[in-house]
C-alpha cells in the first residue's frame, strides 16, 4: 500500500527527516511513536501528500501503486481527496454544517451525487453509532462524537489509506478507548490501512506494527 524510500525533509538548514524508509501493507494498522521533535508528524504529512519532499529526485513515494513524486499539484490534490483520509487531534469539523453534511464534503468535492454521498455518509455514521445525530451540528456533539464524525468523513470516499495524527489526544480515556477499538473494527469491516502517530501507549501497542522514530529516522 505504501512504499517510501530515502525520505528527507529540510526546513532551511534543519534536517527533520533523514533518509526514512517505510513499507506498509494493505490492511495493516501501523503506529508511529517517538519523542516530540522526532519528525513523526512531518513524516505523516509527507506520506499524506500535505507536505513535499526535499529530495524528490532521489526518493520513492508510492501510495496504492501511484508514484506521488510524478503528480502535478492539481493531480495530487485529486489523488489526495480520492485515495487518502485524514484524522487529526482536533476534529476540524465545520461548525455551520451538520454531522451528515460534514461527512459528505469530501464526496461532494470528488463529484459524487448528493443522494449517493448522503447514503454513504449515513451508512458510516450508523456504523459509528451516530445514526441519531445526523442532523446535529458539532457544538451539539460530545468530543468523542465529534471525533467519530471526523472518522466518518475520512472514510466517505473509501480511501486506500487513513493517516491519523494523535487522533485520541483530545479525548477522555473512555472516548479514546472506544476510538482505538473503532480503528480495528474499521480495518476488519472495510479493509482500511491505518498509519497512526500517537503518544498513547495502549493504541501504539494494539497496532500490527509499532515503528519508533528518533531524531528523524526510524530505529530498527
């Protein structure tokens, strides 16, 4: 599903990523752990095409058999919306829209017809235990419910891979536990691949593989 080789990232003279190599199989749940400043979020942003490589000509980044380094900005944006889902620590829901409408947004951007998008969004929200909250706005939902809406939004276009950056970092322990179990239920039901940056030891240890980053590299 993901093949990354010799991934480097510089910010001026500061080298944040130092030749990272990473292979992830379809349907794997992989956690990435390490101290603050190790480069975890930077790596996730590059894998998610939200940030660019510093050495594109000497690196490999394949996602679902697509060579990301060869795409134009427009093609990359389309690929990202169609094949990649994102879950962040803060849900990033649009406050003026309902849960259903928030989930539908990536589908609308893709060009999915309203009826089909809403059917898919409703299916996901029902699976996530939110069938009774479809028409509630974010400020009417608990923190755990808001994060589950964000998960549904990440899934609506049936992406090849979902990247999660500290997805439970803003939740209470019960909501965090429920979210962690949900990732594995989604993998089992939909075959999703998850790459999760986390400081939560329980979530990290639940993953199929745990990768540790230190000073811009993945340790053996």
